[in-house]
C-alpha cells in the first residue's frame, strides 16, 4: 500500500453543517464501494472548499467560483472517474453563478454539492445571495433554477440535521452520475453556527417532498408547483425534488485512454496534411 | 519584376481583390492562388475585413513570389476592384504601372487615387453577369478571365484553373462559370488584350511540395499531433479558427473540443482535463486572456500543464478586433497574481506554429505549468505556403507521470515532492495508490495547505527551478541577414517575414543588418541577450505604442541604449520596403 497524504481533520467549527455533508459523501463512496483512486473531489473556495482534503480520494482545490467547469473538464477527460464537485453558496451562487446554468444545460454526469448556509463564513460573516432567500422571501432558489432548465434530471435538497435523508440523497446522486445518467445536483442546508445559525429555524421550515402523498419526482411541472408553493408559505422543499429515472447512460469518449502515439495515428495525420497541399 | 524584351516578366506579384463583404472577393483570389501555385509561386494570403458578419469593405490580399516571402509586398500590381471603395483603398498602393480591373456597373473608376501610369479596365462585370449569365456571383469568373489575360496566361491554362476550383460543384454551375470566364476573354479581346498580347508574362518555376495553411490551423494541427486531446475555448477574433478546427478534428481522434460559456470556464475546463492527465489547450485573444489571468496563476501555482494561446489583436480593451498588434507582451509575460514560472513561445509563420505547438504541448507536460503560444492576427489568420509539416517526426514526451507500478515500488508518494530539478512525480486521478491533493494555495509536499515560512520558500524555489531545468531545450530563434553586421534587427511574430526581406533590401542599400526572431520570448534566452550585446544597436520592430518588447529585453539586462524601437500601432502590418526605409532613414541620420 503506497503511503500518500493523510486525510486532514476538518477545519470547521464544532456543530458546522458541513460535517454532515462530508459524512454523507464518505457514506456514499463506501456504500457504492468506489475505490478512492477512482474518485476526484473538487471544491471551491470557502469553508466548504476544504472537504476534498478530508476524504482520502484525489482532491482538487478549485479557483473561487470555478469548480463546475473544472469538474466538467475532469469528467470529459476521463468519464471513468467519479467526479464530485462541492462548494458553498458564495462560491456557487455568487461568483460562480454563471456556470451553474451551463452545468444544468450540458448535463454532464458528475455530482455538484452546494453547502448552503446563507453566509460567507471564511471571510467572517458577509451576506451571501441566499441570506434572505431560504425562507422564500426574495433571494434565490437553485432548485427552481434547475427545474427551469429542461436538461436537468437530478435535483435534490438535504439538510445537515437530517443525516439519514442526506446520506440517501448523496448516495443516489453519486450512483446516478457514476452510471453516466447526467448531472446530479444536491443542495444541502448546512448551517453556519458562527455567523448564521439556522438549525432551529430551518427545522421548522423544511418539508421532505418524498413523504408527500403522491409526489412524483419525474413530473417537472408538479415539482415546480410544490417547491414554489412551499416557498410562498415561507417553507423549504427538501428530498428528491426531480428525478428523471428513465434517463439512460450516454456513451462518451475517454480522451485519457486514447492512444496518442504519433505512429499509431500517422496515416490519419498525413491524410489531414494532404488537404492543405497546393 | 524584371523586364525581358518588351514583356515584363512577373516573378513577384501582389494582388488585391476587394469589394463589399459577400462579393465573393475570395473566389477571385482563390482562382489566382491556384494559378500562381501551379506556376510554382509561393503564396502569402491575407484578408482585410470589417468586424461584422457580412458587408462592409472586404479585401483579399495575395502575394505570389518565386522566392518564398513571409509578408505582403509594398505595392499592389493587380487590383481587382468590385466597387469604388476598393479603388480608393487599394489605389494609393498601386505600383506605377499597376493594373486595375474595375467593375464599372455603377460608373467609371475615380482616377485621382491611381498613379499616372496605371492601366484601368472598366468592365460592368456585375451587369454582364446578371444580364448574360443571370447570376451576380459569376462576375468572379468573368474578372478572372480578364486578369488571366493581363497576366499573359493562356486561355487553356485559365480554364484548367477554373475547372479545378469548381470541380466539386454541380456540372451546370461549373459550365456557367466557364461561360463567364470566356465572356471575360471576349471582353479582353475587345480591349486589345488578346491571348498572348499582354505586356506582362507570368514566370514559372518547378513547384515543389507545399501546403497552404494559416497559423491558427497549423497550431491546432501541431497540438493534435503532439497528443493534444482536449480543447476548450470561447469564440473571439482572431482565435476562433482554432476552436472550429479542433471541434472538427478532435472527436475523430478520440478527443474533446467544446465551446465554453466564457473564458473563465474555458481555462478551468482545460485545467480539469489537464488534471486528469489529458493534454489540454485553450486559445483566446487579449480581452479573453485578461479574463483568464486567475486561471493562469493557478496553473503556475498548482503545477498543472496547459497550453494557453493568445492570438493578439489591437487593444486596449476591445480595441480593433480584426487588426494585428503585439501589445499583450506585458500581460503574457507578467500577468497573473504572484510569482510563478511560465514559458512563452512566439511563432512567426505556420511552420513555427506547428513546431512550437508540438513543443509547447510537450513542454507543458515536462515542466507542469503554463506554456503560452503568443501569436498576432497576421500570424494567426494569414495563409502561407510552407513545406509540409513533418508529422512523422513528432515525439511525445510524457514527463514525470507515474504509474501504479511505480507507486507500489516506491511505497510513498508526495504530489509536490521537492526535487533537484523542481519537477515532482505526477500521479493522475485513476492511478491506484496515487491519491493526492492539488491546490493553488501554498502547500507542503503532501499537497496540504501550509503557510509555514521555510516550506513556503522551499516550494517557491522548487517551482522556479523548473524553468532552469527546461531552459536548455527552449526553442532558439531564427537568424537572417548579415551575421557579422554591427547593426541588428529583432522582432517576433508577424515581423519575421517583413524583417527578413527588409534585411535584404538594407543590404542592397549598403546597410547590412543581422536579424533575429526569438522564438522563445520568456524566459529571454542568452542567445537574445548576446545578439544585442554583440551589436552597436538593434532595431526592435514591434506593433505597439509602448515598445513592450524593448522594455522586456531591457528588464533582463539587455543594454537599453542599444535598442532602437521601430513602432507601429495603426493596425496595419509593416511592409518590407517601408520598414527598410525607416531603418535606412535612422541609419543615414547617424
């Protein structure tokens, strides 16, 4: 067994919601029996942007807001890897917001976990775009955004205080992406105990749609009606909000496995050169 | 041009075909290019377009010469003008006995822009094409007929050229074009320009094996052959051809090319692919490169191999998108926050573009960091005949990528191991036993974030050592002119061809100069420093207002008082005679 880095101990405050997220990730990898060398965890900048140090997998610390294109690049280069991008609401919904729309649109099979706490913790308490939005008043809802983009197929929201639900959602997301079905988006309500402790308030606002009578996560319009309806009441939908279970894995090329030896490609290269002969 | 008997024998010819965008100016230029190519002429083809989809004044500029030339000439010999604006723009550059073939559908040509000796054929191409052939586009073949007669080319040869150009079209279209060509011949007859009656005679030579290719295409080709299999880019003039070329070709070779949502995404997509061990590249122009700066710093810090192409255009800001400039030198060499090693290669023609793209792709992997290819609009988009690329001679160098077996044998693996050569063994994701942490933060050998001062210094020094490791293999420059001359001429990119020819003109005028085109711009090679140190003065030819190349050389210890910047920043490339004239003026004044 080759000795590599020792997974770090989390830097988070005692009680931080991110512990639950990390636990759910570790659970998913174990439950699906994925060897650590086949996993790449990429994280952005912020408190959440340290989770990749703690899991014993391949890890990458992305530029602020750029975890999505970086993860897409890893996936496209080697679709055999299990790619999990992670970050906070500042990273994902402020500086990196532009990429989220395109991640939904491209629908490349990797997981994106946003740890949403409504605040910038690492820089000491500034408002994030969701600071005043999670109870449905103003602000912004990434799940609703995802629902509005037809290519999306997996949208879920968990809550760090509900570890069983979160582990289930995370495992399903990793499985969905690993099977090549598409982009799996998991937003986690992950309170910041230091700057925006919302454990108690969110506990009373969340409703797990999976426990709703007759909720059908494959019905996009109904899902939108439920999430916006709950938001109008000042509440927050959690659970498997959208799941296109019929989506089939796509065939993708694997650039990392391609033979780039010039000798192996010589005839094709010469053919290409011939097109320019005068 | 030389004169034999009563005929002027054409060995070096500049043609301009111009009109409103959509006139098909390029079709006539293509036909003339095929004709010249068959006669063994080397070609240099440029376009002068407005930054809009269609319309606006557009020109194709072409030089054919029996000696290979890397730029357009100073004067235009043959101007095919589809409108008055073409005469207005091309006329002042017409040679004294130049010829204008003018579409007089809307009236006669305005002569005030033309030299007194110019010969003008006024032909209502468009009206004739529409009246007799029922399609405006046929005016191209008609104009080509008159041009071929003027060049002293036999009708049969002109017809062969036309047949080759339209061989892929439906037979009736080819036949209609042939009819148009013959109508052109008939018109020439009516003007006393019968077959063989021209005062000009196009020379010919044995045509050796050549390709006609632009710098952007050559660069993309080189990247492919060097094993490049991932490209991400955002459309921007004058880099977009690299995106479209690779979108067509990479999938055929198991690779991926995609159009990103912006330049921030483009460079981070490339970073992701490179992390996974695939040879990756992105290309842009100045404004896009400005957006990529954080990613470039990340490449340097986190030690990720990506080739970054900057096809420079006129700045600042959005500047003049379709015009060439060399004003990103400062940004490319110094951009990005913090200190990190980088390599900047500067190709001067399509051959360089191919070879340096191969080198850049290898170098990025060897030294695990950003390697720039710095072009300019002219190098990027002008097409030049060059010898076919040596695709069989390309070698792929993998650098210090480690396998599972290597890892098992060594028992321990540190992604950022401090080594004598500064380069750390690299396990790419998917390799059993190689799990590691990659970060742009300062980190220890294990990839764990660290601000410990001694570690910081050791890591910075390790990264910087990588440049010394690869320095001996960095591509040397190209020399031309008179090697032992006390006066030098130096420039990068599009200056190569102009300088080479200017050096010949200067030598003929009694001022021999030694020339250097550095192909490695950063780090500045000893070769470049030595070139200046061995001379009394060196003219530094650059397209920018700040003399950025001059300042770069001075910043590494080249004596500033020996450097004489020769600057231009009007969006128009130097021409050889003009450049020689400016240097001659300086030299005479001394």
